[in-house]
């Protein structure tokens, strides 16, 4: 029987303290092409096969909340206008200390999604300039990519701030950044939501913390280290 799609599982990634809200306010990433068909009605490029191929298996990640983030470049400080200090400590990462003088301010914003698959699928993240929403006006995405069948970590919104004198203003349900999947034979994605179980949370944290003990490894070396661990996860099904 011919395979018609590749299944990708997803869940918002969060600490236990936000679990009740996160399961509702984090919505599924939206396929980019239908979104463009809605917002760019009758645009000629939507019929171009080269453009269609380019956005294949591309998705827009939506902001789950309204949030204003402000920055002070000289003191390397970062603040949010709501949700409190506990939320900031759990979900925001001020990378001001890692920002080299003269370079753009770096930060990780509180949007994290865990994707994983049984099949050989790679995910990459990046900017979403074609939609140019108000939420994404003041940052550039620090993109990355990895194989979600071999490495279990959340895709997070790491950014360079364009103008630290201006806030980043996230608006609920607005597209914020792009994720794109590379599948075997360019098969389409079937996106399946799952609950963030303690085991999945532990697996993602394990992948994140490997670099503390084995710094400088290439992704292929990380995949090899995690192979037995991930196989054991699937054997329980």
C-alpha cells in the first residue's frame, strides 16, 4: 500500500506550572499555503509550481497570548508587561549576557513546541516575512534544524531584536514564526496533537541538557547517543 502522508506528533512544551492553560491556549501550527490563500486572495504566485514547492510542509506558529517584551541594551535587561516574575523565569530566556556589544540583542521568547515522529523527518525554524504580522515586526528568528525522529527537543522562538528601544508585541493567534518539515519523498504532513506527558517532558529535557556534559557534539553524534533511548520509547507502544 502506497504511503500517503507522514505523521508528526506535537504538543506545547511548558513547565508543570502552566499545564492547565497551555493545553488550551497553544493552538496547532497552521499550514502556510492555505493561510496565504486566505490572506492573498487571487495572488498569481499562489499558482506558481516553484512557489508551491517552496512552501510545501511549511507551517506558521501562532502566538498563544498577548505579551509585550521590552529591552534595555546598556544593562542587558529584559522585561514583560504581564503574567508575573514566575512566568518570566519559567518561559523567557534573557540572552543579554550572551549579546556581544554592537550585535543585536538576543532573547528566547515563551513559545515552545515539541514535535516528534516515528519517521525520518527534519524540522527547521525561521522568519515568516511573507505574512509580516505585527507580532513579528521587531525581531529576526535565530533559526535551527534537527531530525525529530532522532532528537526530542522543543522548537523554541530564539530571536535577535531589531530595535531594543521598541518592544516586541506578541498578539494572540497571530502567526509569529515559520517551521518547515522535510519528509521522505516530500510526503505531506499529518499533524497529530498529543498530551505532554512526564515522559515526553523528561525526554526533551534530557536532549537539552546533554550539551552541558558533552559540549561541542555535532547533531549526528547527538543522534547516535540518543538512539537507544528513543527506540525504548517507541517499543512501549
